[in-house]
């Protein structure tokens, strides 16, 4: 239903975009004013997004969607605001406020701080516009604007050769994703005769109840999936993410906590359209599973904090896409929210890790896994998994969740279970009761938070037209079982790495995994063929 009161929702991306179009020279010359405007805009954006969410909750949450449309010339624009948009908008504005505040201190005194803040605001505004767009063409424009803003941030220090080369690779992969998205939009318009979300969702509902004689429509889902894969660093389009660690820390936080979720949001928003093709969902599930396993394995071997976080993001995005492929869109949305908050904190706090480690006072002697007997090691691993599984089953039983029809949610529970098991294993090896009890208590609290969050996300999506109920497909359960077995093996290998690393096979595997199985090298060579290296220097405008 249309509601003119939603005009203030449009103010949120508009304010940031207005800051973003200020010339860099003016932003740098008036850096004090730029700083003030950026932080005021961040507080205003968060305030308006929270007000909009409250308005939707009290006046439109149960009825579903509110929208506002207007034309500029012959170009249709508008706001499509439902519970999914409101949650994502609040998340983006909160993370944006944290990153802008951090940037004021991070670049304090630099001559180019104004330009940096300009592009930070432009990128936040573009992402905000994307999540409230009511039109696929408008969505695509915001999608490309986000890539432009990120590219300018990645090359902020133009004299850093590695940063510029990585930004070029990211730009090439992003353009490939744009092509996939544009072809999907063209076919959608050809088949449906419209690009507005409301009309597309109405048509997809009617298609599910009747036949639809449009062979070209079968290409829409795969093209959307391919576009989402490039944005969310899915295998084999993942190599740009670890290489962009040369960027300033606020850029890494914005990229990992916000922009990389755009692919997942695209799939969730257009889930009624994507799910028309079972091949698309199967392909998405397989790619997500491969990406999750690849990212998790490589992450375990990294020694750089930022590299470890980068491959962790790749793995988490793989899990999110896997959940989408299994039809668990509410679990994927929970994954987006949780991962965004965690990664924003992790990157902005990464610089203090060494400092905190130096200040840490403890009388616990580090335990070398190689000094532990094989039987004792196996007992600790089994006990850690039992504690983690029990911690997760307690809230499931009390809340009475039915997981048999939700394999995608089980995937997220599987990730949580092994994370809890790793924490429990470390606590056991401290040989002290207090840390172990604290870890077990934290495990139970985390499990309750996960189950409660899952129910909230199901309620959020249930009020949107992006909610799709899919029947359980026979191949989904075996896929979950296979993933559980593989991740159990990774858990066993990692927790006993000191014992296994002396073998020749493990040494070779370690080197290959440390280098990302050399896929990054291949991707770098391909990107250099398309965009050869030239003299790099100076600052980026």
C-alpha cells in the first residue's frame, strides 16, 4: 500500500549521496566541515531508519509492504519498504555510524580525509538505496554505484601498488557480475513486462499456481545467482576479497560487514523469482558448500589477522548462499545480520589484538597438542562436540523447533556447533574449571540467542512477499550430512594439528592451503591479461 509518510525513508540514502557528490578538492579543503556533516548524517540516518522500522511495526508490519513511487521525467523511482528492507536499513546505518566515527580518528590529520569520508558516505548511501529500491533497474543502478564507491575507497592510497592491482581485479569481477545482473533484468522485463518488485512477486505467485510458457524465464534464476556470486566472493570469484586487505581498516570493515552481503540480499529479496528454477537453487547450494569448505580450510592456515578474517568471510558467505540454496532464507538473513555485526567489530578491533595480547597476564601454560596422547586428544574432541551439541539441543527442545523440514537452518546450527566445540576444547586445555564452566554457560546462551534469532527472522520474512515456502528436496538431507562429516574432519585435523603436521602429506597440504590452493595466482594472471600493469602512483580521485 502506498504511504506518503515514507518519504523520510528516501532521505536516508539521499543525504549520504549528496555528501558523496561533493568534489574531493572541496571535501579536503573543508575537512572540518566534512567531518561534522558526515557524523551528523550518520546519526540522522540511524535515527530515521529506526523511526521507519517503528512506523512499519506499529502501522504496517502485519499488512506487509509499504511503498512510495514517484517519477522524475519518464524514470520511475520509488521506495519499497517492508520488514526485510527495514531490518537491512537499520543494520547498514548502524554499521555506517560506527565506521564513520572510527574513520574520524583513523585518518585524523591526513590531507585526504575529506575525500575518504566523501566516498565512505557515497558507498553507505548506495547500499542504503539498494535495500529500499522498488524497481529492478533502480536496484541495478544502486548495485553499480556501490561498486564504484568501493573501488574509490580501495584505491584511496594510489601509491600502493598491491592495493591498486587488487582494486582492479575487484573492478573486473564486479563488471562481470553487473553483466549477469543486467541480462537477468532484460530477460525479466521480456518475460514479465515489468521490473517493479510488487508486480514481479504477484506474477511469480500466479506462476506457481499455473503453467508459464516462457522458456527464457529459466535463465533468470541462474543469472541472478551468478551476479550474487561475484558480489559475495563465491568460488571461483572469491580471489578479490583476500587481496583487498591493503585498504584502510574502515574500508575492510565496510566491505566485509556491509557490501559483501549485497549478493545474499539480492537472492533473499528475489527469492520468489530465483526459486522458480530448481536448477538455480541446486547450483547455489553446491557453490555455497564448496565456498564454505574452501574458505574454512584456507582460513585455518593463515597467520595474518586480516587474511584470516577475509577467508572467514568467504566461508561465512558460502554458508549463507548454501542456506539460500536449501530454501532457508530466514537462516540466511540471520547469518547476514550476525556476520555483519561480528565482522565490523573484528576488523575495527584487529589493530589492538597484538597490544591486548602483550598485556594479557595469565598463569596458564600453553598446551602443545602434540604433547597430548592420542586417546586423550580423541576424548577431548568427542567431549567438546557432545557439550556443543547438548548446548544447541537444549533451546531447540525448549522452544520446540522443527528442524526436519529446515536443512538450511541446520547448516547454520552446524557452523555454530563446531564453533562452540572449538571454544570448549580450548577451555578444556586450560586445565582449569572456571574457564570451562564459563565457556559452557556461554555456549548455552549463544545457542538460545541463535534459536531466538532464527524465530525472529522467520517472523520478519513471513510478513514480506520475499517469503517462499519450498518443499524438502531429497538431495538436501544427504548434502547436510556430507558437510557435517567434512567439517567434523576439519575440526579433528585442526584441533590436533601439532600431531598431524609432521607427516609429509600434511606438510604439502598445509602449503597448498596456505596459498589458497593457488586459485588466487590464476585469477591474478587472468586479470593482468585483461588489465595489464602500468605505472601506478599518485592519489586516487
